[in-house]
C-alpha cells in the first residue's frame, strides 16, 4: 500500500511540474490610459489562444499575462495588444485600431 501511495505522489508531482513548465508570465509596458483601456485589453486578450490570465495595472500601464508556452509566445501576445490599439513594449499600436479607440484611451488623454 505504501508503494502505491508513493507511486501516486510521484506521478502527481511530475504532472504538476510538467503543467507549470508549459506556463509562463510576461510583463508588457503598454500605452493604456484608463479603466476603459484595462477592460478593453483584458477582455480582448481573453479570446486569444493560449492566454490563461491577463491583468493591467492602470497607474503603471504594465500588463501582466500568464500564458501557455506551447500555444502562444510573447511576440504573439504583443501583436494581439497592438491589434487592440495599444503599444506593447517595442510593438507600436496598430494605427487603424488606435484610431477607433475612444478619446479617453488615446495617448496623453489624461495628462494635466
């Protein structure tokens, strides 16, 4: 019985390790300006293949994304953010998507 329990624990720990190996986290500097941007980016990324979780910190404009490394990559994630109308690190916002953003979501909209 002890051998069976030990075998089960080994299998479970290997499975958990294998799953964690497939998951990574990336932090991306965006051009987001407000809570509308937050909602737009987080909900837009929810439909992207391989993305498990995304959260935008509006004051710092940093987007944290947890993703499956076998289904997507940092480059693809940044491109997806760009297609939503926002800069993502070195990837500039898609101009057509940016032009469709509400005025409050455009760069500098909340500067005093």
